[in-house]
C-alpha cells in the first residue's frame, strides 16, 4: 500500500470515529432535560375524584305481626286403647298458677289469672305469649303434643312441675277448624275440676275433686266454619293432674271435616 493510500485510510477512520462520538453526545443530550425544562416545577399527579355516595332510599319498616291465634297444624285426632276416636293431643299450655286452700274450698277455681290479658272469657293465646303472675314471675303459653289421649300435666316439661305437685292449676287451648258450620259433642274427663269455653262463650264448669274417666261430661257445641277456639282451665288439689277431651258426633264417632291447630 502506498503512503497516499495509508493517509486516505487514516482519514476515513478518523471521520468514522468522530461521527460516532458526535452521535453519542446527541443521544445523551436527548436523555437529559434542558436547563429550561429542569427549572420547570414538577406537576403533582391528579387526585382521583371522590366517589359520590348513592342516595339513600327510604324504606318503610315492616309492621310486626300482632295477630293472635294458632301457629302449628293442622293435626288429626287419636283413639284410645278401646278404639274410641276423636281425642285431641295437640294443645297450647300455660301455668302453673296457684290454687290454694283445702277441698272443697280451693281458691284458684274462681280466680281469673288471665284478667290482664283479656280475661278468661275473652283471652286469645298464642305460642310464646307471656303471662305475668301476681308474684311477678312470668309463664308462657307453650305448644305440647301428647303421645296418649290423656294429657298429664306432670308430663309437660315446659311447666316444670314436680310429680304430685299440689294446689295448682293450668290453662290449655286449641283451635278446631271445621269445613262447615256443624254441631259436635265435646266429651271430657278430668282430674280435678275444670272450666270450659268455646269461641269465648262459657260451656260448663265442674268444681269437683275426682279421678279422671273417659266421657265424664258431654256437651253439644256448634262449631262455625273456620277455626274455633277451645279454652280449658284445669285445677289440681292433690294426686293425679290430667284431663282428656274428644270431639265426636252424636253417635260417638269421629266428627268429619275437623282438624286441630295450636
């Protein structure tokens, strides 16, 4: 290679190197902010817009149910060991209430322990309804289903009775739902006495001291179409404390078209 060719090659290499240096400087300059830009204050990032709460929709609270009456049913009837039909085994029960004194003058029979709740004649119970007694204690109407036609108060756990507890009384209630207006017979046995109301009308009272037997009394009663309230007050002196009540036709057969509620 001649000297002139070598000089030419050296010039080309120098120009290439200079071009690379200039390109690198331009790239660096592009990355760095200009003095004017460096003096500009940085803008704070935009704050998110606050969320606007949805307007409250006013709602009308649901009214509490105050209707009294049966809440469970319908139930059928049962028969005793002699195949006598029509016994009611589903009841509402409340008690005990005091029945002080000595026979034949126990006082509770004529004391209206429901006087502050419509009184015995007008009272309409419902499951869980509280009854405040004169001593300040509270008892509740409770649903009870017996395995037998006989309703023994000592078997009802919600009453909390001691076996053979004396000088007390309890109330029982149920509804007989009839598919039409009809006449039936209510046949009752009790230990000891009782008072009986149907649809807030007094049917009978037996202030007696006795052992229970089937059908000790029979009452012809007219049931209205729909639900008919049966209220029973049973007293206890000493010994067994129980009753049984059945609904039949005039021939002693189960009255058709009737169901039980409590």
